């Protein structure tokens, strides 16, 4: 056991006000902060470019820099929650997020918006990093995998409804209304966290610098780091779709903002059903093989996107579905596998998980924002390339002795 931690009572913390169902709902909303903070305003990106008379590449910085600074922020929130507790860190992050969202709505130019989005991004790291730490605090074994699957599935509702709600907000008001809604969401979740009982069983007695130094300890774990790299690679093509979807559907295929939101929501639907079907799929195929299959399917899906997907929005959407579905169905076992590689240092583990996924996703967003003649074809090739690379890496490390075989 880590000597920097104080042993707490073995009895699990009960949620006096939220209850266990309420805790799961809260974890879900905390986990959904990123899709809520990005997908809700995706339909507004073309209109924001017109409003500020700015190039799309400059407007895209409100998205790209959001992910980069979210990744940086998530690195320190997790270890700090090991020292000061999950609840206190959540409250600090949520108050900062709510204030930054209101300031985004009041931005007078694109540079102010970018600056406030950076603050909003750093604060978002507290929500998502601590959410996964709460899951590990509160559940273990198969129960944790079930909760991860349920939370992942519920979280994926956000990408379905967020663009639709964003388009409705745009029909009633300007893009500024989107950030007002985000501020109100932040305020409501802050009230829920106030009602939450602290979940951490062991608090770090180390200094702040020593707590942050636990990131280095976790980074030396070969099992965790090899899995982290393998599972994070697919964030590159996935986030390339998130950041470019409005331009593809609205500008390239000529759809309206409202119709675009329906296409985006349809793809996100398969993110929801994937984790729900995961628990049933383990009866027929082992999770280790399921992960392998997911990479093969993603590769085939990428080939379809880059060939037939360029023809119409319908073919593009249908070609993307297999990769989306298989990526979501393997998310719970891959997350649980990474969590099990390190005993203790939960905050550092989840921070590195959030950081890696976001950094790789940001790479995808930057790549797709370059001046390509056909973004759809490029995206398809990205799926093929990174699915093949992930498959090769998974085949190599899944049998290594230093990787805990907790999902076989």
C-alpha cells in the first residue's frame, strides 16, 4: 500500500442525499462535460465565423485549444483530488467552469472567446477526471465494469441531444445563448455536488508537489502506459469527425444546421447502445477478442468512408456507424483494464487517461482542420491508419506479462 495515504474505514461511503442512483446520475453528468461543452455549440461554428468575421481556422481554435487546455488541466485535478478530496476539487472546478461559461457568452471578439474557452476547458478537467476517480472509489470488480458501461452509455446521450439543442437555441437566439445554457448546467451540477458525500477512502498526506509527482510514478507503469497509448490512438480519427462534422455536413454536403444536428445525433446514438450491449456481448466473445474485432471493423469502416462516403451525407453517415459502434462497445472494458493496472494513485491514473485521450484527439482535430480538398476522404484514411496501428499494438501488448489480464 502507498505510504503516502491514510487508511480510511473499509465501509463504503453512503450517499445520504443522493443515494446510489443519484450518485450514478451525477457521475454521468460530470463525465458528459466534454461533449456538452463542445457538441452543444458545434452547429454554431459557421455562424460564429460570420459574426466575428473570422476565418473558420480561427474559430476552430475555440475547439482545438479547449481540448489542449482541458488535457493540461486534467493532469493536476486528479492528483489534487487524491490529497484534498473529490468533493472539494469538484466544487472549485465547477464554480470556475460556470463563471467562464457566462464570460464566453459576453465575449466581444473571437480572441476573448478563445481566452474564456481556455479557462472553461481547464475547469472541465476537474469534472471528468474526478468522475472516473469516484467510480473507482465507490465500486470494484464486475460491479465497476457494469457501472462504467452504464455511465458511458448514459454519457453518450449528450452527443445525441447536444447538437439538436444547440440548433434549437440558435433558432431562438444567437450563439451566445449556447454558453448561457452551459453556465446554467454548471450551476445545477454544482448544487448536486454540494449534496454529495465524499467518496475517497484514502487521502494523500503528501505535499502538493509530491501529489503531482505521483503522475511520474504512474507513468513508469509499463502495463498502464502501453495500454494508454494503444487505446488513445483511436481518439485521433474520432475527434477529427467531431471537429469537422459541421463543416462536412453544412458546407460540403449543403445541409442546414438543423438537419446536420440530426445526422450527428444519429451517429451518437450508436455510442449509446454500444456500452449497453457490451455486458451481453461478453457471453459470446471475450473482451480481449472484442477489442481486436473493434479495430478490424474500424479499419473497414475507414475504407468505406474514404470511398463511398464521399458521395452523399447518407453514405458518409452509414460508413461511419461501424467504427462509432465498435469504439463505444469496447470503451468500458478498456477503461477498466487501465484502471486495474495501478493500485492506488487513482487521481493520477484518471488524469493521465483524460490527458492522453484529449491530446491524441487534439492531434486529429488539427490534422483535419488543414486545407484539405476532401475532408471526408482524409478522415476515412485516418481511421484505416490508426485502427491498423492500434491493432498491431494491441496484438503485441495484450499477451505481455506486465499487463494485468483482468478482462479475459
